[in-house]
C-alpha cells in the first residue's frame, strides 16, 4: 500500500520525467517489431521445413500451377434481395462462370 503512495508522490513531483521514461520503455520494447513478419500459411507454421511432404508440395506447385481465380460481383440497387433481382443475379453469375469455364478449357 505504501508502494503506490510513494509511486503517486514520485509521479506527481516529476510528471515529465515519468512520461519520458514511459516513452523510452515503450520504444525499447517496440523495437522488436522492426523484424516482425506474419506467416499464415499452414505448411510453414505446422510442418517441419525439411520434411518430405514439403518437398512433394513444392514439386506439385512447380509442375501444376494453380489455375483458380477469384471473382467479385457487386450489385447495387435499392433492394437487391427481391426475388426478381436475385433471379437476374443468379443468371448473370451462371453465364459468367460458364464463359470462364469455356475460356479455361
């Protein structure tokens, strides 16, 4: 209990030194973020990098590149959830996907 009383007294007497010390400590602790990298690939996170499954995955990636593509459809209107609009959206998406399938084959 006396610790917090003395700490409050110290901070009250010299607030600028307290702020400076806080900023220096925060900067020192944050310096490790310079080399921070984020990894979200499961094979890098959970599989040993010298395992045979990584070698096989690298071989498959090299010889069979991915042909999948992402598509985004954005429909704007007052109410796009009416049955008439949803039927038109479904028809448009089906025709687009059919055209893409013909192009890839």
